[in-house]
C-alpha cells in the first residue's frame, strides 16, 4: 500500500504544498506572460491540454463555465496547450470555437511541462494566491466534476482545505 501511495504521489507531478515558480510563456498572439501577471486573487487553475485530448476539452468546458461565474471574484484559469509546433495551427481555431475567455498559453517545446512535471493530460494544478499548490489532478472524468466544483467553491470562499480528488 505504501508503494502505491508513493507512486501516485510521484505521478501527480508537483506535490501539493509545493510552491510554483514564476515562469514566462507566450499566448497564441505571441504575447509573453508571467505567472505573476496571470495569478488570481483567490485561486488560479493551470490546466495542461492538447487539441487531440477529449477529456481535456471536457475539463476545459467545465473550467470555462466556472470562469464565467467566478472571474470577477478572483478566479484565474490558464490553459496551457501542449501540442508540438506542428500541431499549433489547430489551437487557435479550437479556442475560438469554444469561446474560451481565459488566457491560453502555448508550450510547444515542453518547457512548462518540465517545470510542472506534467505527465498524462489533462493535468491541472489548483494554486492558492501564495503560489502554493492546493491540489493537482490528472485526467478528467464526469465524476471529477464534483471535486472540481467543491475545490473552486471552497477556495472562492477563502477555504483552502484539501478535499477528495482522484490524485490527492
């Protein structure tokens, strides 16, 4: 059992309670952004995704709905696309089609993936205002929706206790 827990912790990438280092990355228009410039006042969610990942699109659909509700209350969402340079032409049409209003960064060389130790995608990090990771989640299924909703609702109320998740 102990070996399984260690393995799950390693798979989750950056551990909860780890501090996220500042970084700089470009959006679809080539504008450079730092983590500091993108952080939310209450909660920041960084979601790594690709255009070929169906669960990623489902998770981002949910995150977009939460962003519409909580953006003015301090929620920030950052979508980091992990497609290679060859796949980048598919990104902007997808973002436009889904009408995502949150920042979409591109990581064609995998620099951010290395910083965050991202494995399988979607891989999302829930980050408190002090840049400490509250929660990391790998994958997305319909049952994860409840965990995501609870995490966001609690954080927006200033409660940063860890709830249940598929990867805690």
